[in-house]
């Protein structure tokens, strides 16, 4: 399962740890191991002390050899492709679209195991906007809500098509 969390290159190790606890540990608990690149944030005394005290073993990929952490490299490449498809020319909206990309990524079946991360973790895929059947309403229509639903459905259609294309390329 992947989590896409917006942050700044200037964030320090303490802030990165806060983000990690807020966005990952609260959902999955304390990890036994973490594979990380050799970014100075992840080599800092704070970061090393934090994980040592929590009992998490830090594993670092080889310098200048990103293939050591191949899974992360594939996810980063896929995220880049998804964001290019979603963002198009409006580069400022990438933070807003990041949760949609994460949802789509975690809902798409992985080509190697033919199951989605959601299904592996929770036993089923969550419903997405494309799965929802329109319900009967009282005749009053909120134009903004209708537009939002159409936008989300369109985003998910584009992402689903892109993930299927990428999976087919990986299989080949």
C-alpha cells in the first residue's frame, strides 16, 4: 500500500517524522523495518534515535544505486505518470489531486499478484465514484456537487485507464 504525502524538500527530520506518524503509523502501526534512501534527513541523529527507541530497523539503499529499493522506484514512477495524467497543464493543483492518485493506486490490482493493495490490507476494495449508483433525490440538484461528482468520476476514469496501460507495459 502506498501513501502519497505532500511535503517540502526543506522539511527537517523532526517534521518528516511528524508527517510519518500522522499519515502512516496511525493507519498501520510501527513498522519493523523501513527502507530509505540516504537523504540527510533520514541519516540525522533525531531520525536514527527515534527509530532505534521504537525498535524499527532502518535499511538504507545503496548510494547512487536506486534499484536497491526497486518497489519505491516503481511507485515513484507510477505516481509521476498518474500526476501527469491528472494535472495536465494546471501544475498548481497537484496537491489537491494527490489523494485521488493514492486512492486509485491502492485500488488498482498489482500486475504481479493480481490484487489491489486495498484488497490485500482490508480484504476488499472500497467503493469508488464509478461504483456508485445514482440515487433518487427530491428533485433539488446542487450544481456544484454534481460538477464535483463528474470531475471525480472523470479523474478516476483517466487514472484507471493509465494504471491498466502501465500494468500491461510492466507485464510485457
